[in-house]
């Protein structure tokens, strides 16, 4: 039995006490155990702040970019091993595992690519300076410098590789040391990634720590220069927001939580059109990839009333072809959900959705004796109201609901009833319809994907968070922002207005 | 006796029950009473969101700028009346009152000036777009649109005019309706300003509401599209951060709280030099303007050990000339603090500081039979440690402490011990010293003011928050950001990444 250790204060360390178990969700075999009891988180924080923070701040953006490049390459060098671990511990198909691991490699590389344009310097300049007085000499200039604390990253079980890497890439390029806490249930991949990075000597000492298991009193020990970035459920997010460091010391917190992402088929999309095909392909992929366990997966499908029957038929046909089973077998196209608890939650969630929609494929019933399997489940709702479960409850599995819409105003009100989401996708060639939807729905979303025949051949799926674009959303989605190139870095930095002699400010900001 | 009303749901309304009293802090005469008991805050929010939000979002940035211009002019037209109210209700000298009221007029005008460059459009474009795929067609573009909720502004007692106006200017230009809650004790000025603006018909209906007195259940009724901007104590800030809307619904919150702002005299500043004169002038002004009741006032004065005696002597001489009394009298240069509670807090605060420093001028002892008066109080500490009161407790009155420093590292550690501040000012011509200080202190501050002989003739005081530069600070200072031109507007807007056909995105973003 493998025992996972944590990497803190520059060393691998085991916890004491009763360990948590990590299982293969297809076979329920126990793969590893881990505990963090007895680990000195105060010392871990001090080590990261002092050793890691100091070392990172001494590096320029360009040097930090080289570090990210080395990290990306080290992970790429062990890609096959990581894919196998993801298949065993995550219930991932090989394709799911690639989405996670290649996402990690790619995001680290994208932030490495961003570094040269930030320069061989330590100061990130924010916009142009501004003359403050009547004379030309008195000037203001905003700059960003890294916060002098630790970035604690609390990641979700669904993306052990990408979650670790996308948050770490942003923080490390900004110049903040990271303590990363993967979800315990699927921590094998994250643990191996940190082993690989430490073996490769890719980062300075203290720049990256790993906590495998409970975070104990780690979060209560944070202060005003530290930050927390959390991905997970809105219930856990609410607990963390009420934590004493956040409330009392203004520890910055970024949250990415539940999201009832929508897909909208425009009134102009005919059956058999490129736009309709793009729409159906995206919905099926988003429902089944990672067994629907993506915060960006499509949960609500809005279709013109006259097209509901046709769309349900197309989706039912495609979803019926999905092969559910142990993803270690090559012919399987959808694995189990990740844990026994997730399976219970998905089944209860389907029952909730049935209060306002009916199952047209799949459903909550067991489909295997062993393993956390659930069938791809499509529901159809004829007129759910804004407060109904389909607009308020995220079912984190291969489950989505098709609903009709009438007027544009009604459609906007229904999508907005989700209370804030990560991404909604709009499939239409009618520019006026798309423009109206964008202006009305943007305040409720972090990202809007516009699928049209012009981009049908090269479109990227809505469920894929891109390093160039912000990932996050308001309200229910947590109110956070990650990625988006340098936008995501500013969470890890303090913006400071400098006010004084123009020549002096420009010298400090590296503008001359 | 004047009874203050609140302006909600498009009408002036009185509360029931036992009212709070507003007094003249120099004479303790009761000037007015107010209550909000029985006001339907649910209806007030709905009215602001539906009427105000809809009207503002229908306006372009240019049109909102014209609205701000009309607001600025309307207030300017009643300037003298407002100054008299501030003198009576705020304990302000005429100069203090101008700082507040002219700050309001100027900040509204500055945001009106900003509007034309944002354009005759509804979409705020965020940076350049980015090519996402191999082909040139698939593109990403970030845009900002106004949040579709209400901005609740909870202001501090010290700036009833500027506090209302600077927050409202930013929110209204962004396109969000405002419910403004001034501190009850000094609400006369804010109340009159809103009366003036309503009489002038400067804003569309629902765009600006006013709550004079307790906010009741207003804050618990907010949701994921609403925001709260708070200025006040860190204790109240902590309570608001733990509020159910913030914790559960990700209601965005911006806090500006306590700040132990520092002034640093560089090692190269000789007695009689321009830099030394600038330093002494700034310290005296920041200690006594508004009777030291400014979140940006200088609290900690760091001087090279060899210059402490000389600096204390210069400050003592200047502070001894301050005339304390009823600011209705023309010869008075410093009024009382604003409330009996403030006076108690300042006296207790001076006692706390005496645990690590000694009083060299003034002190906590009463100096008048009536009115909330306290003497300008200078303390000298010979070696306070980072955890001592001078670095951890804000005394919100005309009180500051002179301390020596040795090495640069020691100086940085002491300033940083303040736990995050709004502004620190550095007085030196030695460019290398200034550069080192800026890079080391920026992560702990929202603004750094660099006083040198090059700008001595035109320098703006550190205590003056400027519309062009961000106002806020990390940690103890609340972790917020206001103003800074369009930077402050983004709090009131949702940033959304649009992903799709380049030509379509550029049409929506108004780039072609």
C-alpha cells in the first residue's frame, strides 16, 4: 500500500493518526493512504514565505518564465506515467486524463511564453503614468509587486494535474510561493507531479509545497500578505470565506465554485447546419468528458420550443452510444464518477431535477455492482421556473436538461436564474441575436463562447478553460477570476500607486 | 429640531421608533435626529435595481459622464451652505470643510472628464484581443459590463461629502445604481447633498438612494450581482465580511479600513533643506487637518536616529502654534473630534501608545469643559518593537509618534509591521534609497508618495486621495481599491471573456 507524503519545509513528511484512503473508483480498490496529522503548518508557512518568497522575488519575470518552462518539460517527460495514475485514481478515460495532464503542461508553457513580454525586471507596470499637477514633473504611475506571503491553493478532485499547474503557473510567475492542496481522493497525480518537479530541481527551495490530506490549521494561520485560491463546492467556499484570516486580516481569496453553465441554440440554427452540429457535439462532449465532472460542463440546454423534440432525439442517439465502464479498458468512453460520495450526490441531484423535468435517457438507477458508475442522463423540462432545481442545483456528473425558450427576454431571465456562471455558449449565425445575448448575459458570466459557422471548424469547446482568457464567474460561481494571461497574476500582487517626480518614477518602473 | 429623512424607492421617508441624534461636536448641541426603523429595504433594493440600474445601463459612458458633470455643478452651486453644515456637524474648520466638499465636487468632475475617453458606448473593452487557434479567425476579447445589482456604499463619519461622491462617481460611471449610507453622526452634509442632487434632477430615478441611520437588514438582502463598498474601522469591516450575502452569495465587497500610515525622512535630508521642510509641513498638516481624522493621516514618523531630537523640536514648535477650539470661530485652526465616542477612543489610544512611547506634546488630558476636544499630541518612541501598539493600533485623532531607525532593513521591517497601509511617504533626494524603499514597501501599500526637492514646490500632500490614483491598501487597510480612474470602476462591472469569430467580437466590443 502506497503511503502519500506531504512536501513542506523542503522535505517529504508523513502524517500520523488514521489515514484517508484513495481508491480506484472503477474497482473500489484502495490505491494509497495519506494523513497530515502532526505536520507543523506554521513552520511550513514560514519556510515558504521566507525561503520560497525571497528566492522568487529575486528572480525576474523572464527567469520565472524559464522556471515554468522547466516545470512544463519535467511533467511532459513523465506524461505516460501520469496518464496511468489518472486513469486508476480518477476514473478517467485516457482522453480525460490527457485533458487534465496536457492542460497542466500547456498552461505552464503558456505562462512561460508570457514571461518574456513582462521583461527581465521585477516590477509589473500597470498602464501609462498620469500627470498630477499643473507642471509636467509631478506624476503618478501604478505598479504591481508580488505579495510577500504564501499562495495557498485548494484544488478540486476533478483536475489534480491542471488545477495544480494553472494556479501554480500564475502565482509563481507573479513571484509568490505556493502551498498546493489537492483534493485527497484523487491526490495521486498531484503528488507524483510534485515529486517529478522536485526530482527535476525545477523550482527554488520553498517555492512549491504540497499538502496531501486535511489542511488542518493552515488556513487560520494566514495573514494580510497571503492569499487563498479555492476551487470546489459553494458550500465549502462559504466556510472558507467565513474563516478568521479572510474576515479579520483581509487575506485575499479567489473562489471558483458551482456553475450551471448553459448552452443556447439560436432561433436560426437549422437541423443539419454546421451550427447545429457544433452545438450537439459540444453538448455531448461537455456532458460526458470527465464523466461530467467539470465546473465548466454544460448543465442547461436552451432550445427554441419548436426544436426541442429534434434536439432531444439527436442527443439521445449520441449519448446512447457512450460506453460506460472501467476506463482501463480501451473501448470505454466514459468512466465512473470519482468517489462514492459523488455518486450519492449525483443520484440525489437527478432526483432533485426530476421535480421540474423528466428523464429521457439514463437516470439515477445503479448500472454496476462495483464502482461509482452512473449512466449519461438527459432530462427534458417543459417550463422550469427560475427557482426550480435545474436553475439552482448543480449536479456534478454526466447530467443535463433540455428546455424550451420563447422570447429573448424569457431566455435571458432563465439563464440569469443560474445566479452567475463560469461559461455559457451561444450557437447562432444571427449576429443581432448573438449581440443581444452577449450584452444581456455577460454580467452573469466569466466567459461566453460564441459558436457560429464561421468558426465551426476550429472552435474550442466551452468546457476548456484557456490560459489566455479569464476563468471564473460571479455569484454562485464564486466571484473569482483565474488565468487570462497577466490578469490572473494580479491576484498574487499588490497594485501600488507611486506619486512623485516623473523621472524617478520611470526609473523605478523600468520605463527608461 | 431637524428630522433627517432617507431617500429610497424614489421618495423621502422618515423612520419610526427612537431616533439617533446628530450633534455639533464643538458645542454638544443636538442639530438633528434620524431613524430608519420601518423602512422597507427590500423594496428600496428592488427599486434601485430595476428603475435605477435599467436607466443607467441604457446610458452610454459619455451620457453618464454628463450626469456626473451635472452632479458636480449642482453641489458646487450650494458650496457655502455645505461648508457651514460641515463646520457645525463635523467639527471641521472652514479649510477642513473645503477639503471634504471640494473633494466631492472635484472627484465627480474628474470622473466626468474620464467619460469621453470611454466613449459613446456601453461596453468597456479590456485590453487587446488575442488569437486563440492556429487560424486568425478564432479570437478572444475581454469586456466589462455593469453588474445588474445595487452598489451599497457605507461611508465613514470623517468625509460625508467626499466619501459619498467618490464612491458614487465611480459606480454611476460604471453603470450601477447606488444606495449610500453616510455615518449617522455626521450625516447632515450627505443628506443635504442628496437633497441638492434630487432637486437638480441630476440623475435618473433610482440611480441614487440615501439611508440616514441604521442600515437594518439591507446588507443581508444582497445577492451575487450586488456589491458593498465600506469605509470605516477594521472591526466593523470584519463583521461585514462575515455577513451572509458576502459569505454565501459572493456579494463583492471592497473595504478601506485602518491604516498606520508612515512618513519616512531619508538619511540624506539635512535640516533646512527643501526635503526636510516638505516633510515637516506634511507631517503637521496630516496630524491636524480634520483633527487627524483621516484614514490617510500620518501616524508613524521614522527619522534617522541622529535627527530625532531636531525633528521633534521642529514638530513641537509647529504643533504648539495650532489653535484648538470651536471651528465656527475664524482664528481656530483645529476643531474637535467628531463624537464623544471618538474622543474616548483617542484618549484610550494615546494611553496605549504610551506603553511604547512618551508624550512630548499634548496628551490625553481634557482641554475643554464642553465639546470633544483633544490637543495635538506628539509622542516619541525610542525603539518600539513590531508588535508594540504604535505599529498595531490606529489612534484616529491628531496623534503621531516619532521613532528612530538604523539600517534600511530595520526600517522596512518596522513600516511593514503596520500590517498593510493606505499610504506611506518617503522624503529623500537619494534615488537609490528611494528605489530600495519603494520596492520593499510597495507590497504593503496602496500608494507611496515620494517627496523630493524636484517636486517640493508642487507636491500634493500624502493625505489627499486623488481620483487618478488607487486609494486602498492590503491587510489592515482592508485589502480594497477605490478610484484610480477606470481601475475603480471595474469593481462595479463584470469582466467577461468573449470567445468566437473575430469580426463578431470586434463588432460587439465596438472596435469597428
